[in-house]
C-alpha cells in the first residue's frame, strides 16, 4: 500500500531495431533483438536514481574472419545524448542509457558526449549480447503517468 499523498509513476523504455551493413562487409547480414529497459515505479523526489537494465543481442551470418561491429543508440525524444527524456504527454522525466553499471559512459553514437559500443564478431562466435544500463535521475517531481521513450538500436557491420 502506498502512503497517502505519494505519487507513483510507471516507467518503460521501448526499443526499435535497425541494422546497417558496410559497403564491403565481411559479414553477410546481422539481426538484432533487444529487451526493454523497464524502470518500474518512481517515487517523486526520491533521493537515489532508479536503475534498470536490458540487453541487445546480435546474431550475424556469413561471417568471414574477425570483424568489429559497432552498436549505436539514438537520442530518443530529447534530441540529445546528455539528457534523454521519458515522456507522458507533455510531462517529461530525465534519464539516460549507459554502457557500464557505474553510469559513466553514455551510450550513443560517439557524438555529443556519448560513446559508441563495439564487439568482435567471428565466424566461430557470430553472436554477441550487450547489457544496456539505464538510470532515471533522482529528485524529480513529474506528474503521475506512464512515461516512455523509443530508442533505435543501429548495428553497423
């Protein structure tokens, strides 16, 4: 049971997917799948950030040799990497996505203060799974609602 007068928020993050082959790739094709980063309930003005994690799984076919594959995340509704925003109508809630559990490497495309992830794909190990760490900033006081953002995952091979 929630305390009287406390507002609770349900948060989620949806992921759209894309794969972009290079002109002369040593990989025939790659597919990508992701699990949502679901934050759960956020108590307004809470003292600590609300954290969660999801995964991105990459499976490639027709792999020749050893290949570096890069993984980019889009900016989402905010239009920048330094502060992403979950939205519920006109209301917003600041959050971000990271490559590390310490939340120091903002995951983007290598521009605007973000870093691009990379993995090595080989003929014998043509798959990779990466963890996406998410955190909703502490001490925010948004309106009650269900907040979401859509992030596009782009795999460059």
